[in-house]
């Protein structure tokens, strides 16, 4: 789980880099010239550019959030394992006491 968490954080960094690259690659409104820009630029700005930028805006935070969830899950599993180990130590100690009492009764 720790490796998965670390990988999610790396992917969040990669997504941030990708978000910045997408913003840099987004053409300006006038890239296609005045006539074609009026036809293509309006449609592009209104739909594609907005969709890409809005989708990419949330990706790094969403991926990092999965890393945070994995970390919380790993801690919860560790706490459960520690609790189980403590309870098994109590049972083992009790069994040792019972075995000592039986041994003293036999001998």
C-alpha cells in the first residue's frame, strides 16, 4: 500500500506537469487568423479549450487524494494488525499460564 501511495503521489506530480503542458499547448484565439479564427477559434475556445482546461484542473488533486486515501487505509490496517497482535499476546500469555498450572498439577 505504501508503494501504491507513493506511486499515486508521483502520478499527481505527472498530472500537474501534464496540466501545465496542456495549458502551454493551448493555442491563442487568433492563432488561425482573423477569418478562420472567427470560425474555428470561437468553437475551440468555447468547447475544447474550456473542456480540456477544466478537466485537467482537477486531475492532479484527484490523483493526490487517492494517495491520501491509500495512506489512511494503510494506517488503519496497521492499527488493526497491532490490535490483533496485542490480543494474541494476551491469549498466548493466558495459555502459558494454563500450561504452567496443568504442568504443576501433573508433577
